[in-house]
């Protein structure tokens, strides 16, 4: 198949960027979207042109590194799917496909389609862990956890930290990501001793990183590859009020 990619090219964060067109033929509809970008880069190498910088690692929807806007949608044309899970059969022969980096003040562009998502790392550092004694691991069944609690924790633990929630939100809010990282620990007995501290420190860091406020448009829920529900944000807000005002 033959398509025209219009891809955001930007040498570095303070340089001026622009969309550049590339016509490419010989793609297979069975290629993943990232393989199509690899194919394009190989053709640029042969022409002695600079390759397009983009991120990927696992290429199976686990690591969260691959996010870009495809034709104006975070991660492309499908709901709840990472960029690396999109295949070229999602497009038609002759299509023009516009590819841009995440757009959010808290995610500055590093180069082309690569953005700096270290703001997420700094939020994680504030409390997305539990403090446990080293030594022999405790018997796995020593703390009994009701299945519905374990399931609900696992639902939010599925967050891959890709940043699509921020990029697609008109306010560039990180509420879905932060709520997932707080709630998956705060729901479980092992996470509760540090629960209030975790919640207050992670939400404070979120504010320091200049993410916007959540206004519950639910755009994040639609684009989240892990299908995390905005009910996670409501739960975080309820826990926040409890932690802040009732200790
Ligand atoms: S490359 Fe890992 S989620 Fe896409």
C-alpha cells in the first residue's frame, strides 16, 4: 500500500517545528504502525536524510513509550489501544496520515515525535511504592484480600504511563494517571499505612509539574490503552478530601 505521512519534525525543544510530507510505497497492511515508521526511516537512511525520532520499546502495549497523535487522535484511530498496537490495515491505500507528538506543556518536545515525560517519573517518586521490611517474603496468603478489592486494584494497576490521558485532555490534566498510581496501592492493605501521605505528596507534585485541572470530560478514559475508568479520579478526589481535612 501507498500512503503519505505528514510527520512533525523538530530538531530540538527550542527549535521551530513543522509538518513534513513523505510519500511511501510498498507498505503491507499487516505491518504495525511503528514498522511503517521503521520502513520510512530505512528509506530516509538510504537517501542520507535524517531519520524521524520516535519512541518504542515493547511494541505490545505494555511499556507506554510509543504514544503519538495519529490524525488528531492520541494513539490513532481506535479507542483504548497503544500506538504500537495499531496496524496499517486501519488505514486505506492512498491515505494521508498526520503524525504529531503529544502536546502538553508538562511534556516538552525533545525531538520530532519524542517528548519528555519525566514529570510522570517525578510524581511516581513521591509515593508510588510501599515501604516493606527486607528479608524473607511473607506468606502470600497471610493477608486475605477480598477478590473484588484485588480486582479493582489490578484494574488501575494496568496503567502503562503512556501519557495519552494528558495529551488528549483539553486541560492537559494528569488526573487519570495520578489516580491510577495512587489507587492501586491505597486500595490494598499493604498500601494503606502510607496512603494519606502518598496521596498528598503525589497530588502536590502533580500541581508543581503544571498539569491542568480535571473537568471530567472523560476524553482520557476513551484513549487510555489500559481502559482505566474516570471513576478512579472520583475515588482519588474522595480520598483526597478525607486525607486533607480529616487526616
Ligand atoms: S512500545 Fe510499549 S506500549 Fe507501545
